[in-house]
């Protein structure tokens, strides 16, 4: 029987525009976060199986269950899809992701405590603007990332909020700093809201994430700096901002 998970994944790859430069720049922030999360997940698997030398762009299923192979018809279809994309390490991750889908469909039990879907962040990154090139840094055509080591990526903070709406909300032009609106009963882990300051072409834009689930101009940061706003604004990371955006979206839309 044809592997349905693998077929779905191949269709995702087929639909990916590998040379969409405008999308790569538009989604530069989320693509960088997704690549970092893939590197972290891949490092966890590499360490667990003692194959750190194969990190980061590898076939993880080869270590978990080398006897599980991608069916020949699925492989042939995949290779047709991979005629254009580069570099070779990108193609390796696509083959690895399809083989991982085959492994999961086979019902193989995975070691506890490891990411059960190591390739999903990378697949989402591909869908949001194509691939990458490895030079001195990882070039995402809109963002540059330092590769680091297995050890440094093992200690990276997990980025688990992968919903498309959350990723879209993180993407914006300019240098961005996020702040949590805190106060009594609302620590940084559960703020009343979040705001961001974008610096673009020397101009500052202050925006709040609203109940309408998008960013709107706000004066609260400026008023806080002038001492005219109750509560506090604590700087947070983009990963913390993403967690707030996703939880708020689920709460207001009733989605899971």
C-alpha cells in the first residue's frame, strides 16, 4: 500500500516555490526561527544516537530504523520533485523527511523524550520561501544564521509554536523588540498583552497585538517611557512573543 504520509509530504514539496525570493524576505524572521528549531531537534537526535558527525542535514530514520526503506515508487516520485532544488544537503533532508514519514506510518516506537517530528520546522521553512545555502553562515535569502555546533544547539530554547498564523504575526520589516505588558497577576509568562517596537529605515513604529489578532499602532510604550502608563513593559524574546500570540489565537478562535 502506498504510504499516505509520504505522499502528502511529497505534495507539500511539489508545491514549494524554491526560488520565491520575495517570500523568503517577507518571512525572514519566521524562517530563521524555524531553521533554528530544526537544528535543535536534529542535534537532539544526533546526540541520542552518537552520530554528531552527521549533523545537521541528515537522514535521521537511517539511525532509528535502517531496515525501513522508502518504497521505490515513492522514491521515484520524490526524485522528480527534487530535480531543481539545491544544495545537495537540502535534497538529503527532503529524502530524510519522506523516509521519516514512512517510518512513522510503519508504527515504529520512538525513544521517549526526543522530538517526534524533527523535520516539520524545516518543511515549514521551505514552504515560506524556499531553501538555503551553507556558506560561512546558513544563508536563508533574507536572514543569516550561524550554524553553531551540536552542543550549542542542544541548549537552544525550543520554538514550538508553529501555527501559520503565529509565524505570519512574527514576520515584519525592521529590527523588532518585543515587550510583555505586566502587572499584578500578570507576570511575563502570562502578560496582559504584548507590544513590539519596529525600527525600520530609522523610524520607530510601536504596535500592540490586539484581540483582532493583528498588530495595531499603540502609544503605550511611549507613555510608559514618560511615566504615564500603569504596569510595566518587560522585554521578552520573540519565542515568548510567539507563545503569547498562539495561545491568544487559540483562546479567541477556539482552535486547538
